[in-house]
C-alpha cells in the first residue's frame, strides 16, 4: 500500500470507531489517565501538523495557534501544554471543529505526499501512523472506561464485546537454556525501545501456551486471594487495601452472580473466556497463588514464535529499561519512549484492541503496575 493510501486508511479507522459515539461522549474525561475521545482525535492530528506540515510543507498555514497548547501531550521540546487532568475541561473547541481540523490537516498531508518527500520524512510519517494506531487502542480503552463507569452500563456497539475470546491451545512450551538474541532484527518499522539487539542468557523454562481464564481467576478470588497478604507485593497489598479491590476491573456482583461490563453492555462472566483488565499486582499475586511466576520479557520473546498470543497484553516480570546502546533521537521525537523508563513494567504481545498490523514479538508496551484499564492478561511460567 502506497503511503498516501496507508495514511488515509489508518486515519479513517479512527473515525469509524468514533461513529458509534454520541455527541455527549466526546468531551468526557472520567479520570486523569483516560483522555476524552475529542482529545485523541485532535492530538493525533496535531502530531502530523506539528512534526511534518509546519516543518516541511512550504506555505502551510497553521489551523489554530492555540492547538499546540491544547493538544500537545508530553513533548516538552514543542512547548507548554494543558495538564493531562484538564483535557476533559475543553468544551471548546467543539467536536465539529476538531473534525474540521482533521479534514484540514488530512488535505494538506495529501498535498505533502505530492511533493515526493525523502525517505527520512516518510519514516516520520510512519511514526505518526503508528502513533495514531497506539491512540486507536487507547481510544477504545478510554471509551470503555468512560462508559463502564456510567451507572446505566450503556451499549457502545452490540457487536463490540472484546472480552469474549477463549484460549485455542492447552499445552505448554519448553524452552532450552541458551544465549538468545533479543530486539528487533527485521526490516520495517519499530520503536526505538525495541532497538539495541543484544544477547541474553535464558535458563530452561516452561511457559503456558494459554492465558488465565475468568474461571481460573474466580477460583483465586473464592480462595481469598484478595485478602491474603502473603500473596501480594507490598505495594500491591497497599493498593488492594487503599482502593478496596475485590475483583478485576469491570466486574460487578449482582444478586450473587458475577457480571462484567463490555462495550456491548453488561454480560454474565464467562468462566471460559480469557481474563482481562487486571494489573501487575494482581497478575503477580495470582502467579504466587498458583506456585508459578510471570515470564521475563526475554523469556516471552524467545518463546513467542511457539505461542498463541495477541488476545491480551501480557504482564511480564521485567522492569521497563533501555536495551544496551539505546539512543534517543534528538528533539521532541526523542521524548517518545525513553523518558518513561522509570516505575513501569513491560507487557508483551498485543490485545484485541490493538490495531491491525500493529503488533510484533519485539513490541515493548509499558504501564505502571497499578494500571489495569488496558486489555491486560496473565500467562504463567513454571
């Protein structure tokens, strides 16, 4: 697919998802970490305007000089910005204005492609498209958080239950001790945090070729898993008690029966479906209860070609740190990944909310151990 067609296709996928939203849905921000849909629409557009059009397209006129302040996320090199917690305060500019902004930038991006840009600029466009795909996944999870905390448990789309999938494998995979190469070794796009191919010694291990199910986790709950401090890391135990956690996110006990909120509405918990929306603390406690452990990110990558993966982002026991010889780009683009290498844990794989062609075995996702609004799951290692 040529670049202008790829650009239009990925940008349209964002709009297609938003077509199921009501006008009132676009501006709501329930919590700091879940941005409004309107902000996602604008921020992904701002990326192309700021890093490509303003810098590279002769005669380009900025759509609105205030948008750099409103829709910059965390790029300090580009200037000051609205606090993340205040993104939901933007009743203005209107949603219609944001759609007009997208149309304006898209038109000029097509003009930009007509200038026969050099490969370095096309690589930057590719980064922008992968950035948009990241926000497509965030958009799904943020919309689910918003609707899932609505007392009416509204239906986003009756055919959009993303947590109904089941395991298709029941075996385990044995990996022999050896020195393995870790990191992105193919041609094509990858993020800078996947680079720095290096060798790692991995001892013998055996990894499940299936994920923990709702029924598996329900057994942990019924055995008193949330009340046994022996199973929990100290920070995790403090989190359980401070937040009064009794179940995975979106689970509700109604008339003695567990239900779960999905984007197709409230459903009874399917014990055979793959578990979702748990954080690192919960994953680690469950592994402790089972007498097993979470894989390291290196074990996961070594085993990936033999595993059935892609249903959930899978917690690993690895802290998010740079690979050897990791180098940040100069300027704002260098703020993309490296600045977050602190107090985060690595997740591997992909999820049912991940955009098509946006997953690979070397992809390193990362979140704080307490965060669970993403489609996260558990794979165990002996």
